C-alpha cells in the first residue's frame, strides 16, 4: 500500500499545492470535540511526508460549525472546488469523506473535477487517484456510506424523539402562557397578567370570530400582549408589546392552548435555492396527537370550532369560501351571496353614487380564472333592504332576549377591560418600585450608575402616572355605558327590534354577524326582475322577487307630472314664475330639492317645450320695435306707454322683457305742433271699400 501510495504522487502533483479541508458540523462540536479538530489539522504532517513543503500546504477551515449535508453556504468547500477545477491543487486532504461532504451530488462533483485535473485525494486510509477506476469506485462507496451514515444518525435521533413523543414526554418549547413545572408537567404561567391576556384573547375571538377584530380591540383599549424571547440575548424573558394579527393567528392555531400534546405539525422542506423552510402539515397527518394531555385555556371542541371559522375567514374564490366572516363595508350580504348562474360566490364591490357608498354584488369567477366576462352585477341596496325586511319579520319575537344579551355582553366586556387595565397598572407600579430599590442600593459616590438608575426610576414613575390617569379616564367613561340611562335605553330598544336593527349606532359588521346567525346564504338571479333564494340555518328556504334597481338616468329623469305642469304653466307664466308655482304645489326634483329658474329652463330645453316667448309670438304678439314702426313712434315711447298701462303687454323674461298685443285698425292722433302727446289718443279707422283708411 505504501509503495502504491508513493507511486501515485508524481512530480506533477508536487509542483501544485496541497489543500487541507477542515470542518466540524456544529459550533458545539468545535468547542467540545477538540480531538477531531486536532486530527484534521495533523494531516499537514502527512502532506509534508509526501513531499509538499509546509508553506505550500493551504488549510481551509472557514467551514467550521457548518453542516456538510449541502455545499450551499459553505464558502470553504466552494473555494476548494474552484482550486481543483482550475488545476491549482495537486492533492486534497481530509480526515474522512464525511468531512468533505455528506451529499453524494457534491462529493461526486469533486471526484469528477479531481479526475479531470489529475488531483489526488487523501484521507486517513490512504491516497486515491480519482482517474483510476478502482480508486474512484472506492471513493464513491465511501461517499455513499457517508451519506447513509448521516441518514442513520438522523433516523436514530428522530426515532428516539418520536418514541418519547408518543408517550407525550418529549419536552418541546412551550408557547407563551404555558410553562414546565419542576416535576416535568405542563402548567399555566404563574404570571396572572399573562393568563388574563390569553383568556381575553380567546374570549374576544369567541365573540367576534375574527382575528383582526381581536387585534383592533387590543389596540383600541391600549392593552399589551406578552412575548417570551426564545433565543439570543435575554432568552426566557417576557416582553410586553402591541398585539398583531400574525401573533393572534399563531395563538389561535396552536393546539397546546387546548391542552393537547402535538408532534409533527410542521416538516422541513427546501426552497428553489435549497434553503430550508418550515411547511405546515394537515391535522390528519400529524404524527402524534394526545388530547387533554395537560391544562389549557380552551377545550378541544372550541379549538376545532376556531379552526373552522379561521378557515372560512380566508378570502378566496370558490365554494369553500361561502359564509366568510363579517368585515367592513355596508354590504349586508358580504360573503353570503351565491351567483344563481354559475354557482360561485359573488364578491362585493363598492362605488360612490350621489355622494354615498353603494354596494354591488358581482360574480367575477369567470373573469378571474378564464379571462371571461362577469356573470352578473347587481346593485345591493335594494337586495339588502329586502333581506332586512325579511329578518325583521323572522326574528321580531326574540328581540327582547337579543337586547338583554347585548346588555350582558357590554357589562362583561367592561369588566374584562377594567381587569386588564388594573393588571397593567399593577405591573407598572411593580416596575417603578423595582427601579426605586435599585436606585436606593447603589453607591451614591458612583454617579454614573446612580444617574442612570435615577433616570430609569423617573421614567417608570412617568409611565405609572400615565397609565393611572388613562385607567381613571376609561373607568369614568365605562360607567356611562353601564349607567341607568344606558340600561333603560337598551331595554327600550328591545321592545322594537326594527329600531335596534336600523339604529345608526349599530356597526355594519354587527348586522352581518346577526345575519350570519340566521341565514346560510342568498342566491341571486338577475333577469327582468331579481329572484332571491334565501337559505336559513337548518335548511328552511324562502323565495323572493324584487324589481331591478332603476338606472341612474331613470332616477334623475323628471317626473311626467312635473313636465306636464311646466307645459301648462308656460302658457301664462315665465320660467321664474313657473319655478315659484311648482314649489307652491310641492314638487321637487329627483334629489328632493326645490325648483329654480335654471332648473325650469333645463327641463324646458330637455323636453323641447316651447318657451313663453315662442308661445306669445305664435299668438301674434309684437315686439317693441315692431309696434313702434306700426305707430310711427320710437321704441322707448312704446315701452313708456306699456309700463303706464296704455298698451297691453305680456312678460316672457324678467320685468323688462315683454311682448305687446297688436293694435289692429288703430291710428295715433298727434298733438299740436306735430308733437306726439304724452297720453296718446287712438282712434279706430274705418276702412273704405278698397281697404284704404
């Protein structure tokens, strides 16, 4: 073996450099398995004995603490491969194959490059030339065994963990609110504020069935939520901060809060860049599920109900998303409308109409998935009103019970909020007292430390004062909600469910939640009229038919009675007088506004009604200029005589715009001196047989 070993090392190999690759799988091995590291560095002596000078032996140890399961993120191994590929390496040294790679793809790539560049590989057993078939076969077997060894090690460790998990004895990291007792059992966190925060989260979700509503309530009330540091600096410490939706969803999806021991909720997968990622596993595929294994904040039945409601809350196309949780917006049937043409769920689109936000129920399934046209789009205001009337007829007998339940719920929420704020004040008072004790125990001569502790004490006192003031203010506000006047108002509303339903103080999301307790879904078909199929909880159905919403052009169109009245009034009135007369008769436009001169003019032009001027001219009325030419006087004189009442005139515009009745067979008798009199004298001329005057 030794002779063969030295025959493989040729002068050509010695002209190139030697590369020693050193690796440990984890930082723990680097600090604890020091002998293995020393053995790897000792391979430099083997290279020296083969003829390489010490200054040409390069040690690559930048991969210490990295796993050899993949070449990804191993810069040292990538550098080694590049040196082999360009022919700089005469020999590659490694304690064993597993130090170089535990992945056959990486290992065989290195062997291929070494064979092409005539590079030797050395381990504790000897020197190998990948260009020789026997050596290459042996190196391949060693690589396969190294990869299999990694699998065996993992299987052995995971088998022991699974066996312990089947008994429910495997200690897994616990979420916030649960801790391990010294005897190994799982108990609730002894911090009462942490318990109350989690109970309040589950209670709020039980009432709202929405994780977003839970977060909004915590933000609105100013409540903080705990978070335990899992790793790094401050590991195990509890920090208080704002609750976000992602955190709330993690808690609602975690079965440990239901008292269940679970193993195998996630598995490790690989992304396109071969980086590890956590993949969720369906509940049916969990490896271990032991219900009631320890105490929890909710029971298993409630946990399953929460999972179902969370699944329904996911916004998506298709039948599975029917009955989604109530959200913002005035559309009453949001999430419960089914297209009667294709059977898919209709979505809600909001549009501003006349300064108001109006809902439209639109089926976009074909448009979204097949680039087609929407099946149907229906304005939702009339549909919502029809369903509201149906609900008022259905649930009116239970109105009193509903209102009393609302009163009890308000009282319970106020008590919960007061308890949470009291816990926050107590914690702030404890932090301030702790800061005071730290300051009192410091050496007064050490001013640098004393000043910092004094500043921290003052900061804690300011936080305590702000929390106390906010607590007092909120408590006074809550007392108004529970006062006698508020209770009397709630009981008064209970006598008429219609008043409760139509009360402006009721948020749209609350109406949707009440609707969801009674209605499963509503199917719409838009034709000449809109067909409504209502399916109640329990299977009972009701069919309704309503008129299609009028187009906005038809809504804005002036009523025929108004047009007819305007036409009649124009015979004797001007546009301005017509507007006044219409207002006296109680007419309004489509917006409920009174008529003005401009509105009447617009109606007259739109419906091609003859104007007052045209009507007077048709009846033979003359303008001032025409009558002046007939009488041989100036136009000004005609207007003066008209205002004095000597001529009969008819107004068609403002006070100065008028037409005059014609003076047939009448002549003007002039005064003395040829001057026309101020008070004209008219005589009737008798025509001759030839028609001359």
